[in-house]
């Protein structure tokens, strides 16, 4: 295919991107021999679903997601299984997927990777909540303190101190009660836990380069499940030591499992988050790995 025929759609969160972002993308595409981009901005009512659906229907050659983790997740969900590669220009605070894939956090550098980087096939996780049709996520889904931290994080504080705002929210969340739950990995026996946090992950690194799930990889065809059930102060200390050292601590009350499918049933409804965004409440989730469901442009 001739370079001039290549078309790129840009799905951008206008609140997140810089004032010069549109001009920068258009100029970079022009210099690389691409056609004029299809420009679409997300809205409060539509975080990008109809935009990425339009891009897929028009059979573009590349979709650039420019925004925070929510925008990236919605675009990834819409591109799942299409074969159309996604470029990421991270414009949020955490930027979890881009950091796990070593995509530059600088806007201009990220644009260059989106156009000229290596195309890498990664897994997605398809998650159904309380019998819903389900959607894909690329990073992590979490319940318990994990979701509470996301829900309690002050947007203004996050804008001022960045990832430090998550630690402020974490301190507030430590007093919450554990959530009784049943967890089944693949067809193995059911695990019963009174958990403070339950995370289903496709990758392992959180904001501030905290590795929650050592060894988790975005293209290994497996999902990782992290469950922490500390109830005493000494157990919390061991959980944090495990985070710092990336090694199991005796009596840390942490479970880590791997599989292709996980089912989690809660005794009572609790909030959950997808890739850093609190979505709502659930009682039951089913998550299944979708191997190599998404193509992403990463540094060569």
C-alpha cells in the first residue's frame, strides 16, 4: 500500500491533551506521508466508544488514543480482535498501560512511537460483571481497597502532586472492612477469603513504578490474580514489605494465582475499578484472557 493511502484516526480527550497536540499529530503524519487524520474528541457522555467504532468501520490503518487510562481502555476495547494497531499518547496521571509497555510519557516522543514504533501483540482481559455482556481491559481490574483508593483520590490533589495523591487516598482506605469473597481460577477448587484487595491483572506495575504482581506479562496468554487479606497491623507491614522487596514475606496473607479464567463472587456489593477508573458496583465477575487480542505500537 502506498504511504499516502495510509489513514490514521485520533481519539483524543480534549481536556487532557496539550493545546498544540492536534497540530503536532497532523504535522507528524504529513511528514511521514500519511493522509489527513480523522480527528475525534471524547465527550463527558461518550468516552470514545462511538469514535473508535467509526474508526473501525472506516478501516483506518492506525488509531491513536490520546488521554488518560480511561480513554486508552475504551479504545483498546473497541479495537480488540480487529487487527488495527493502537498508538498511545499518555496524557493522564497514572498512564498504566503505556508505562508497562515502556511507551514515552513525553507527548512528541509518544507520537513518534505511534507512527514509527514496533507493533506488538498483547493480551486483553474480557470481564463480565453480574452477567453483563462484558468489556476488555488491558491493565487491571480491582476491588476492595484498590477501588476505594481510586474512588477516594482527589482530582485536584492528583493534579497538584501526581501519584502522591494515591498514597493519601490509601491512608484513608486502610480502615475499611474486608470483603468476604469466593475465588475460582480455571476449574480448580474455590478459595474463600476475607480480602482487603482483589486484583485481576494483565500486567503487574502500578503508578510510581510499584510492582504489585511480579512476573506478570502482557503477552503470556495468562491472567494474574492478586488477593491480600491482612487484618492486623503486622500483616499490613508484611504486605508493604512484599511490595517493596517483590518477595513473599512469611505471614503476609497474600495469594497470587495465574490462569486463563477467574470467577470472583462477593458476599456483598463492592466498588470495582478498571485500569484506574471506578466503574460501579458488582457482586460477581468473570474474567477471561484474550491472547494477543490487541496490537499496540511500542518503542522498537
